[in-house]
């Protein structure tokens, strides 16, 4: 049981006029992956679309290239201005890059598929590693439906399998159709289960790959906006934990060349993930890109022996224990009918019965407040008003005026006698001195 190193490629969407320029960019990442002893390298969603420009008419391609260069970080005012002009011109020539891609697939789908398979197969053979080629749009030969499809190549460049995206983003409506199957791809370094874009948000898809004995879930995404990218990344962490498998997720960055909406750019922070118990910081992250805005190559080794021990000894055993009670048939009906959560609620699939109607909240009525009456009229001037004295007022309230305390008078007669005695004593002292 080997412990392969997984490499995630965080790449910027760009217009490459030639196949050689595309391969030069791809080799820049693969050399780094090789230096880190990677055995599996994962390109992001829509990476294969960047092989389309060499098959687009040279006139329109020039305008698309000028528009793309104006969106590079650090582009000046003049470059951005000419880029807008070039983009408008390319749009007028037939729907911009998206319109060119649609016409290319309608006219030269076989040529484009051969170019894709030959390029990514050659890169896998050149660097001797399993390569998950970034997805692209291709017509399915059996159903004639246009799919968002990713391919996996062996170390000798041979095709091992492919996976179609099942849950399309709003920008893809009218461009492609959802896939119909989910399959594990067996490789010499593990059984891979691919989740493209929003497919990572559905626990059921991760579980279906787990019951096919996938031990590495591979997520590839091109997520417009930081919030959506963070949701996909969080979902991949949960898929790893709830199925006790390893996971790798690679994000596309930069301008959304295929959007017909707000042109919100792609973001994402690529990572190699594991169950929380197998990570040193207890966060489920073996390694992650430093930012969600710049290109990067990250790689980490996954320990299959430790994963097997976790499955056998962990107190949390989602692979061996799951009690559904009596709800198994409900889930079978739910999934068999292909219902959404909202549809299942509307059909009362679990037998909730009629809900108690919500009572409307009573309207708030402010209490009536008594208004102060008019002040009493002031007595007219010049008219005498009888004001009761204090005793009279106290008598009206049942109180009596307090009695005054008696004043103590000193006896006057005793004072006069003391003064006379003092004078006699003073006269006697004067006679004796004479």
C-alpha cells in the first residue's frame, strides 16, 4: 500500500494563441509537482478550455488575446481601455470567447477532443505521473449532448477514464447538459472519484463514490466569487470527513471567459485534505495554497495505512455504522424520483401531514393616553381671596398646630443680690488698703 503525493494546480484562466504556449504554462506547474515527488497532478475545472484558442480564427483570436491581457494584475489604464474595445469587437464578431467556443465545438468537436487528449496525455507521459486534465466542453459521441468533462491519464499517457459534471452552474445553462453517471477511476496510485464544481456540494455524490471504494476524492472547480469558492472548499472537507477518505481540490482563477452575466472572476484556495484526526493541527488540512487569488502549486503525501487504521479504530465510524430507522424506503423513493428537497417537502414524502397554519401576528395598537386637562383658571386680579391661617389649614387636615416650648427665665432677684454682695466686698478691700 503506497502513500502517493498529491499535487493541486491553482491556475489562472488565460488565452493562449498556440498549443506550445499552453504546454509551456502547464510544464511550469508539472516541473514543480515533479520536484515535490508528486504521483498525481490535478488541473482545475475548465483548464482544458484554454486549448481552444489555437483553433479559433486568427482575426478574432487577436481581439480575445488583447482583452485577456487587459485583465492581468497590474494592467495599466491604456491596456484596460484597449482591452474593453477589443472585447466589444470580439463580441460583435460572434459572441466573444463563449460564442467562438460554441461554434468551434459544433464544427470541429473531433479536432478539439484530439488536441485535448494528445496534449494532456503527452504531459502525463513526459512527467511520468497520473494527470487529472482540467475539464473542457465536448460533445458526447453516444448521446450527442455537450458535457463539461474531465479526463484522467496514466503515467504512460493512456486514457484511464473520464467524468461528466452533474450539477451545472447558471452560466452553463444553454451551453451544456448535465452528466448522467458517476464512476470511480482506478489508477496505480489509488481509486479516484471526481467531483466537478457544484457536484462537491451534494453529500450523496461523495457517498456514491465511497461505496465504489474510492479512497481519494478529487474536486476541480471554477467558482465565480470568493463566497462560492469557499463553499466548494468547505464541502470538500466535509466529503473527506464523512466518508473517511483523502481529498484534493484545485481551483481555476482569473477572468470568467465563458460568462454571459456579471463577468465575476474565479477565486479559490486549493488544498489537500484529510479526516481531521489525520492532520497535525486538527483542521482537516494537509496543505493549502497561501491565497485564493494567485497561482500556486501545492503538494502533500497521503498516508493510506493511517487512513485504514482510522477506519478500523475510530469511535466515529461513518463507513461501518448508519442507522436510518424506518426511513430507508423514504430515501429510496426520494432519490429514485430524482426529487429536490423543495419538491419532496411539497409532496409530503415523509408523511408530515397538514401543517398547523401559522397565526397572523396581532397588529400592534398603541394604548390611548389621557390628555392633560386645562389648567385651573387663575383668580381675577383685584378680587380678595380668603387664605386660611396655618392653624385653620391644619385643622382641615386633622392636624393641630404644635405647642411652643416654654422659655426658661432666669430669676432676676438672685442676680441683684449677687451684684450687691460683690460691691460690699470690693469696698471692704479698699478700706483695708487705706
